[in-house]
C-alpha cells in the first residue's frame, strides 16, 4: 500500500513542469527600495552591523 502511494506521488511530481517547482509561491516585483530583516540574539552586534553599513 505504501509503495503504491509513493509510486502515484512520484508520477504526479513528474507531470508538473520544472518551472513550477522553481518559481515558488510568491512573486515579488523588483522595484523600489528593498527591505531586510536582521534577526539574532541580544548583544551580538545587530545595531553595530546596521550602523556600519549605512
């Protein structure tokens, strides 16, 4: 039963075009100013990094 399910899913995955797998779910147009999120633990230098880059 498990092998038949795996085989069925493999066939379905092979039917999808390769471009659909690479595209992702979201499309973000490349225009205007970009936004970056800087995440990290406290006291690791996030503010110092931002101030040195700007």
